[in-house]
């Protein structure tokens, strides 16, 4: 009779049934058909029960309920909600795009292309996509590259590079920029800026970079080269992107692959480059905006005035250099009060 019908009537396990139905729908949307099936079976199995299922042992004995579902039956009984479901309620498309864009060198465009082609996991990509060498490295070391670097390890990585550099050429100066220079306790990667007194062009530093990289590969510190991320293309060869790994020590018994950027900077551009590579990116944007309101232009090479722009604000000439060498003087020329690197967070 109505109300006790095993398909539609109230059931002591209603809350769990609802949660399982929602999970099944999530797995259907994300094309995880095996899990979708498992939860749909679980729903039918629970509907046949007349008592509230409270323990793992009770649940696992029900045909159609396996280990994973039995655990969730208990979770529903104890917490009244499922952690997995809270996760599933987030937009799956966004979650997957987020996962894909965390592959080094993969931007939103590639991620969306993969999503639209039906790929939903890293395993999908490995099995079905012709990956570039970079993307393959990014996936092979996905967890490593997404693990932040503690400041103590940053110090240690820095001294390895600094020691190697000064051995090759004592006049070379190496500075760690990026979030490290802003005082961050952990960093996403390590950004090295390399310069030498009296240089005015990166070409004067290219040979050094080549030797430094070769040496660091030889000692096993640099473990992979990665192409320059698209959108930041620079053909001058003045940058090197890749991965490094700290030698095994008592403090670092199982080394993690770390992202490393090496950047050549002529002494004449040191101040502008320091500003750019110290960031953060939002602060940089605000400085560039300030420059443009003063009819100037700030980039990683210098602050310029009298930049000529044609139709559509297209740059016609670079203009004349106001300042490149000195970080503080660039702030002054922009009329911006000096901010220590630690204060450059908008
Ligand atoms: N930068 C920028 N705009 C970008 C990318 C970078 O202005 N689109 C500048 C500011 C950054 C610096 O380059 O501080 C280094 O770039 P990173 O991507 O290494 O960023 P951070 O070092 O600031 O942070 P993280 O700890 O994540 O490496
Ligand atoms: Mg960085
Ligand atoms: Mn970087």
C-alpha cells in the first residue's frame, strides 16, 4: 500500500539514499560510469532495507554494497553528510580545468581544449593525448611541482647555484627574486636573476649561462629543461626554465623536483628587472598602470618616457630611457613611495 512501497515510500535510510543519488549523478556527469553504476545499485539496495543501517558490518552484508559504499553509509550515519559529495557539488568542469592548469606550462586554453575533447583526469591525458615533452614532465612530476618550497630549502638551493656561479666567474652576481625576495615562507618555484657589473646587453652573459647550466646538469642539480611558457616567449636565450633537485641530506631525505628559472639581466637594466621579478604580479600591474598615466612605460628593462603610440595605442617607438639601473630611482620617477620587497603585495 502507499507509503510503504519499496520504491517511493519513506525509508529510514532516506538521507543516505539522497546522498548516493547525488553522487551517482556527479559520476554520470563526469563520465565515471563504473562509479555511477555502483551508487545506483547502492540506492536500490538501501531502498530494500526496512531498518536504518548504522554500522559498516551491517552495510557490507547487503548485496550491492561494497567497501566504499559501506564506509559512506557509516559516514552518513555519523556525520550526516559526505565529504566526497561536498567536493562533487563544486562545479566539476572548474575542478578539472583547475587540475589541468596545475600541469606546468598548461594554460586555460589547452585545459579547455582537453576538457571539451572529453578528458577528465591526468590518467586520461596520459592515455589519450599526444603530450609535448614539457607536458609529460609536468604530469610525471605533477605532485612535486605543486608542492611549495620551504624557505630553508630555498636558501640551500640558492647557495648551490651561487657557489657554482662564483666558481665559474667571481664577478657574476646572483639574486633570488620572486616570492622569496618578498619574504615568503614558501615559494612555488625559485627565480634566479644573474648579472655582472658593466654589462649592457644580455648577449654579454649568454656564454656564462650556457656554462652554468652545463655545470649544474653535470653535478646532477638540474634535471630537466622546460620550454619558455607560451605568452612569455623570448627568443634571446636570456632565460632558462627547468627543474632542479636538492641533493639528499638529513633535512631533505627524499628530494622533490623543483621548478627553477634562471634569468640574465644586464647591469644597466638591473633595477627594472628587480622590480619585475620581485612582483608580485598585481603590484607590477599597478606600477605599469601608474607609468602609463604619466605617459611613461615600465617593463622589465626600464622606465621609458615619450613613448609614441599610434592608432589603437600600438607602440611606435620605445621612447627614451628614464631609468633602468636603480630600483629606487624608478619608484622616485614614478612618484611612488619606496616599498621594500616585503611590502609589494597589493
Ligand atoms: N611576473 C609578472 N607577471 C606574470 C608572471 C610573473 O609580473 N604574469 C613577475 C612577478 C613575479 C615574478 O615575475 O613575482 C616571478 O614569477 P613567479 O611565477 O615565479 O611568481 P612568484 O615568484 O611571485 O610566486 P611563486 O612563489 O608562486 O613562484
Ligand atoms: Mg617564483
Ligand atoms: Mn618563476
